[in-house]
């Protein structure tokens, strides 16, 4: 009881989130000099880099375009913590010193964040933890075996429930692999991600990396964050809902709060598994990912041979629905009900984490249930840090936010879930009112 009271007092003294957020314009005028017309440039550290000839060759895809004309220092450093190749490529690009008059947005905040990052690196918080990785992989194997054993002994629905949850947990762990925060070796983490996401979820790690990093670079930013580009199935913000023109889709959006968990998440999962991700694998020639799909569907085929095709299909849909609702609903609580950033605004890396993500209050069960992604603020600040270390650094992040007058948004899990579904309902109601006002 005393701990809850102390937590309430601590959270009540935090700077409130400003719901009328506005950010200073991009520092483009200070980034460029008179000879820069037509070039694509960005600031990293104390230099301006010309990436005009590099954007199409960027290994991470189009995400680099989101940083053109801005100070990309923190984005570059946090995305490339483990990549020696990135520093070599950066050094090979044309560059010049920044203008003497240049100063990044909220310079004191940016400098203090660099100090905090360096402290955490020096203290070993970014170092891999092999035993933790081994435990997480073992947990997934054991849960699959337990689910299979339950089905074998006639506990069909208990087994499907177990397998549905572990499908979601494959998604959690592959997420860490995609951020290169597991083994400390990029190739090993990618291989783990490919197997976990391919066999465990029937999806493409390469597609996920390309899309998810765009989200991390600009969370909740219109025309940038792919997690806002969710039509026609769902609209998380009124600005998105206003784009709907079809009467049929308008009717769907009006019911989105009720449809999201039981129906929408399943449709998304099936669309990814059966079309979007296999197409990406073929187009990008990721044949190793196609091999993981072959393993997954060979197992489904073996079950169909023993239990019948129709029965197996029904159980597969139930299994998919459990896994999809588990992971998509838990991802949604972290951002979707929060303010958006205009396309022409440029928050700092820290402001994105402070103003456009939220944590779910820590507890032993929530840390397990969300695989430490309930520490979403810490994850967005330090995406390459092993996630199980986020609880250890959260008090320091909170103190850092307090020092700079930033809101540290931590809500109870069920409150965040309620906020997410209330937001879906609010957006649906806005869509109705917007239609009446025409």
C-alpha cells in the first residue's frame, strides 16, 4: 500500500503531457549552405553529410529519407549501436562541418541524452545476455511442446490456447532479434528473427525490419509512421478516419472498437501470412524465409492429415486469432491513443519517446505478458538495448525526464487497454460526426 501511494505521488508530480504539442520547424536552413541546393543532407554529430547518392543504396531502405534536412544524430546512433559497417559507410560519404551558427532543437536535452546513453553503455546495459536469450528460446520451445501434448491427449482447446499465446511470444522475441538486441551479433539476431517469425508466426523478418524501423524513427508522425497507415481495417486517429470515402468502410470504422480484437487482428494476421509477407519474400528473394514457411505449413499439413482438413482449418483460425489479438492489442496500447506529429514537424528523438509513447506500469506478470515492451519509453529511447534491462534503467529515465520537464507516461495495463479501445470508439464517433457535417 505504501509503495502504491509513493508511486502515485511520484507520478502526480511529473510534468503533464502537453496535448497541444507543436515542434519548431526543421533546422534545414541551418543544415544547408548556399551550395546545397538539390542535395539531400543531414546532420550527424558535428558534420553535415550529403546522402544524395546514397539514399537508394541505404541497407535500411527508405527510412533514411525521413531524416533528410534534419539532425539525425540520435536516430543514427541508436539504430547502429552494433554496426561497425555503418560507421565505415558514413565516413565514406561527402561531408563538411556544421555551420558555426547551428544548434539542434533543445540542445541541452540532446546533450544530456548523449551523456545518459554513454553512461549506460559504459555500465554494460547494451551488452548481450546469453543466458537470458537461452531462457527465452527455451520458454518458446517448451510452450510449443506443452501445447502439442495437450492436443495429443485430447485437451484440444487448452492446447490451441497455449499455442496461440506462444505464437504471440514468438512475435515478441523476433521483435528483439529485429532490433539486434539479443546476441550482440547482427547476423545471429537476424537468423533468430527469421526462424521465430517464419516458423512461429508465418511472417517475414525482412519485411518487419523495413516497416518497424520507420515507426521507430518517427512514432505517431503523419505520412511517416507506417503504424498510422492502417486503413481500410482500422483508424487510430480522427485525421485517418476522415480519409474514408466508401460507405461500406465507414460502417466498418463505426464498429471498429468492437471488431478490433476478435476480427480485425485476425484479418491482419491472415493478410500478412497469406499474401503480403510471402509476396515480399519472393520479390526480395529471401528464400530462407520461404523455407521457414514451408516448415510451418508442413506441420499444419501433418495435423490436417490426422484430424481432417476442415477441423484443422477451424483450429488454425482460432490459434491465429488468439495469437493476433494477443500481440496486436498489446502493441496498440503503447502509441495509438496518443497525439500525432504533423508531417512537417521534427521533434527530437527524446521528445518522440516522451510525448508519443506510453509505458504500462511494471509488475511481474505485465513484464512477462508484454515481454518488457511495457517499458515502451525506454525501448524507444534505446531500441538496441536488451529489453529485460529496461526495468533497471527506468528510474534513471524518469529522473532524466523530470530534469527536462518532460512527461513520463506510465499507466496501469488495464487503464492503457481501456484508453486504447476508448480511442477507437472516439475515432469512430468522430467519423460519424464528420460525415454529418458534410
